[in-house]
């Protein structure tokens, strides 16, 4: 089979997509004249105030270039070098941050717990916290959850509140990796405050690049005391943007008229459509319920190879195996249909179609 050129839209990552028009328009809008640098401009202040309105709470807002910095610096700010940070075994901070949380905390250790569907549970946290209390064991200090999880599931309000009860019980801090927070909101149809402030979250790393922004995440501290001196961490880590208005302004474009909700809904809807399509194909096994904007499937290796030869790009090393198919803010139903058609064609071309049924007979 002759390899085909890459498709115009891919299902590899929601980082593949471009900048949404609302964010891009605001970048042009603030690109005028000379204004104060390092976040002292009017648009950065407006964006911070907009987040306070959105979460219906007092909070301190910081802008960093990417999620690795947001998660790592915010977690490091909550603990000391001899502490530990509790996460799920497939949490993004464990699987895909290249040891950054440990690096920026100067040695605090990630301790991993199990949990169905990529979710941390109160029991999992309890087991780690109570495992040991001697001076030779890193003292638990922070609990972090990924919302939505690395396998596309979503923590409900009740699940987050239950985690918070355990956090409070052991005097821990609660951090949330919200790279796909908007997708979780859409799935649950709740307000941002309900999944953060009301659930006892101390700090949220809110994803922008996966929801239509070109660059920049917002680190939002609901624990105001914990935010003290965080700006210095950003500066020291090379995350203080000189021309911060170009990061903050994107958030104004995405948030003001609800564009980020609309785009998250589109990504979720496309993932749901893809899940429905693939469940109709016997040779494809859907591994997890699609609650956000991803679909995890297991496909025969010859089919995977054939799809890649057709120009499709997707990952097979994420989380717990299988192929991860990720929908973006701009993914279209036509892209979903094209991928579905190519899966069916690949099954025929590789001779896999019906093979499982024939073997069973």
C-alpha cells in the first residue's frame, strides 16, 4: 500500500488544532502601541477579573506558557522537597511531564494509586497516606486529579467532594490538572465553580491550548494564601511572559461570549459520534466510555498500520494501551466519518473483517 499524505484534520491530539478565531482576533486587537509589560497591562487585569466572575469566587490568576509548567509549579508551591504528591497511576503529571513536578519541587515524590477509569479515589488516597508515617517515607502533602482524566472519563461533583473530604481529613492540599476542564464541564453540564471551589480545589491549572488558544494556561489559586509569592516561581522557571497581554487576551476572546464552551461541546460531540460509529464495528473494541473529547479503542495491528498508511496520525502509547483518538475544538463530523470509513476499508484490505467471527465459529 502506498502511504498517503497526512489528513488536513487529525485525531492524534487536541494540540494539533490551530487558534480559534475569537482568540486570534483578540491577539490582533491588543497588538497596538506600547503598554506595560509582565502582566501590568489592562487586558491581563481584565482577564483575571473575568476568571473571578466565571468561578464566582475571589482567586489569584497567573498565566504560564504550558500545562507542564502550570501543573508542576502549582504543585511545587503547595509542598516542600520532603513531601509527596498523590496521583492516579495514569495521571498526566506522572506519565507525561518528564519528572517536572519532582524537578520544580526540588525532590517531592509522586506516589501513585490505582482507580477504575483513570480516577483517583478516597480509598486510594487513604491507603497511601496511612501506609507509613515514619521519617524515612516522603510525607503526603498534595493530592492531584486530572479533569478530564487521561482515559477520557470525568470526575463527578460527588467524586470530587469525596476526595476533598479525605484531603481535609489528612490536612492535604488539592490540585486539579484541568487541561480539558471545559470538556468536563460540558459533559456534566455544571458551572465552573461546582467542580472547583465547591469541591474544595485549592488550585486549578486551566487548559487553554487544548481549547482553542495558541499558547498559554491559566493557574488559578482559590487558596489565596497558597498563591503568595507564586509569581516569583513563574519568573524563576522562565514562565513570566514579558508581553503577557498576548496570552491573556486570548482568554478574553475565548471566555467573553462563551466560545470556549461551544468549542468544548463540539469536541465532545465529535468524540461521542466517533464512539458510536466505532462501537458498530465488531473488530474494534472501545476501552472506556467517552465522557470528554477522546475515544480509546483497541484495533488489530494490521488495521492500525493500514490507517497510518492512509495518512492518519494517532497515538498508541497513551495511558493504558490501545489507540487514543482525540477530537479538537474544530473537529468536524466529516472528519469523523472519513476516519470511520477508512477503518472499515482497512478491515477489508487487511483481511481482518469478519475474521474474529469466523474464528469463533
